[in-house]
C-alpha cells in the first residue's frame, strides 16, 4: 500500500529536520526501482473521519487540531509549544487524517481478504500521540485507531501490536494498557530513562493495568549498538512465544525503521535485512493478516532498504541469509531476563522463566552519542523463485496446484528436529530452541522429515514449515512417509507461502515437556549464543 503525501515545511523546528517528506519519496522510489511496487496492489487512501479519530482521541483535542489550518504562524507556534517535539503546519491536519485513513484502508483490505497483508507508508507517524495530546511528530495515533477500528467494524477479538520502532509508543501503551484484547509489544531505546521520551512507564515493569495486566510488554534497550542477534533473541524468547499463546486475529506493526543501523535517533546497528526476518516470523500469526504502518525512520538510506526488505517478505519472497548473528549482548540479555521475569506470572510460556541461571556473555553494547557515520553493506539481492515449490510424489498422489512435480531428489545435510507430543510443548521447542539455534546455524538447506509416527497435527506442521522458511533463503526439502498423503496438500500450501492456520489459544505446555526442552537449552546455550535468555549479572 503506497500513499504519498508530501508537505514542505516552512517552520524551522528540530522535528522538521528529520521528519521530512523525502522519507516517503525515497521509500516509494526504492520500491519502484526494485520492482517491488509493481508486485503490490496499490490501495487508495482516504481521510479518517471524525468518528474514526474519536475511537482514540478526545473531542477537545480533535477540535483543537481542526483549527490549525486556519492559524497564523504565530498561533501555530503557540499551539505547538503545549506539546513535546511536534511541529504543526497548516497542512498537517489534512496529512494526519490521510495517515490514519490510510491505515484504516489497509485494515479494510486485509480484513475483507482483498489482500493478505500490506504496508501503509504514511507520515506523520502516530505511535506517540495520546488521547488529548500530540507528541514526537505524531498527531493522530494511526495504529491505535486501526486497532479500535478493526475490533469495532470486524469484531476482531484479539489484536497484537508489534512496535519495532526505536522509540516507545507511549500513546499506544496508554490507549490499551487496561485492555486484554490488545497486546502491545514495544522495544525502545531507553538507557535507564535517559532517552526520549524519558518515561518511567516505558520500563519493563509496566505490564498493563487492571484487566490488562500482562498485555503490555516493554523491552528497554539500555545501551545503543544493538544488533540483529539482539532483535532475534527478543523475538524467539519473548514475543513469539507470547504471541502464539495470545493467538491474535490481526497483527498490526508500528513499523518504525529508526531501529535500523545509521538512524540518528536510534543509534542501533541492526541491518535492514533483519526486518525481512522480523516480518517473516510474524506472518504465520492471525492467518497471515498483517498490517504494517510506517512510524519512524530518519536515515533515508536505511529507511528505504528496510522498507524494501519488509515489503519483499510480505510478498512472500524468501528471506536473505541472516547477517552477523554473533549472539546477543549482555545488556540485551539483562533486558530480556527482566521482561520475561516480569511477565512469567501472566504467560504460561514464560512460567519457567524465573529458573534461569547466569550466563557468560560479552558486552558489545556501546555508549550513546557515537558520532562516527555508520556504514553497512547493501542488503543481499533476494531471489524471487520462478518455481516456488517442487514436489516429489509417489504415483497416484496428485500434485497440489501451484507446485512443480519432480521425480528425483539429492542427498542432503539434514537438520533433524526433535519431536514432542503436545502442541504447546512442540511450539515451545520450536520457538525457544529450534528457531534460535537454526538461525545461528544458518543452514544452506533445511530438510524437514515427517516421520509417520510424528503425531503432529497438520496445522502445527504447517506452522513449523512456515517458520523454518525464514532460513536457508527458503531452500527447504520436506520428506514424508507414504502414509502421510493427507499432509501433502497442507505442506505444499505452506511451501507455496500461504500462511499457516492459527493454532488457537495455546494452553500451558506440559511441565515435563518444558523440563526436557529447558535442560536441552541449558546444555546447548554455551555453544549456541542465541539460546541464552539472561545476561551474566556479575561482570
Ligand atoms: N531531543 C529530543 C528529541 C525528541 N525526538 C522525538 C522523536 C520522535 C520519533 C518518532 S518515531
Ligand atoms: Zn521512532
């Protein structure tokens, strides 16, 4: 979903320096140049209506913002001063309505099945704006409005909001902190409350309120320089297990790319290709219904590359080989441990979290304000396979449509998966053990062997097949015993890129399954750093 609105700034405020129209033009241009735009359906934008905006914001705030187009420059400056780090321009009310409206058009298109998923390239961003206040370049909270809208119009029961922007979307947190139907996850540069917006409630112990306890997850980055491993560790050992237990009907992403390398605000070191993996790992939730809405991202080069990585994955192309996964840093593991401990009482997948022991880790995090210009390699070219899925089938088994039938197979370097009988236990092993280990192993081929006594239901098998396609640039070979004919279709569907059906709300994994998985993880984590979940508190 591409919608371009450019408005030139005539107010000279620091906010205007980085939240510039070029953010959208370079992103769109990169999508066009890479051929990705042609593969997308472009959805028309609309202005959010008053009713849409009032889903989140107060009447008095909306009425006040409505007056800004008619204000003099002096009045505008006066109006701006009451908020933090925003600028108001005569045209920003119109643009803010378009940004929110674009997010709603995307929700309509996904919820009606017109498209499977999509991305709204919008500005101004939204996740900092609150019920009655603008903040951090944000006027209306695009994603919070989209979540309320999806619940109201489509009866969506559970919405997962993943905020991978480098700033804490406090506006989203305030909107849903006592609402168990909206799970808000955010990581953000925090530096022990020294980094903007310097809120005490951005720390890991803000877990939600009243009925919403457990449904607000904050991961504070207390150092800059976080890398791909740090981001993947949080996904594997925190976000994904909780997301599968929550079992959302819709996934909204506050897709801010100021968490990418080169961004002046984030000062992190994760490379744009990591967003291909973050996106891929979310695409088997909610039956694939995923709406990404642009938030921040102020380095035009890394922004454009990150947008392309995200869109190319939404289109179903194989992810690139994960770059420089040399293990999470100590600061990230300390944060991960704190968040898992804070939430263990709310999520059965984290119940065992308090039984962690110390781990030896190196501390790669740097102090902030690094002035040197970051450089990084272009993300590797990603293949768009002409034949996505080939099948080798015995006679008499029909070839699922969309697949190419082959008759021969080669010898393979297998990555054998362990087998567990219980779905929750199995997913616990996949997310917290197999996935991080496989990412660190970085295979060139994944061999998936379905033993006839696997006892795995087809949906779990499809989830596994879907998730593992983030590895080996999607090069996967599935071997099935001949008694598994009914599994050929679901397997082919997953290999063709169709999202796996939801597993439903997962019950707690069996204690004996958790015990065996955790003892294996403890044994392996000395050699496989992505299996670590706590830092070593003594240096
Ligand atoms: N010195 C204060 C800098 C405040 N920066 C606000 C950043 C808002 C980002 C929205 S994604
Ligand atoms: Zn941001």
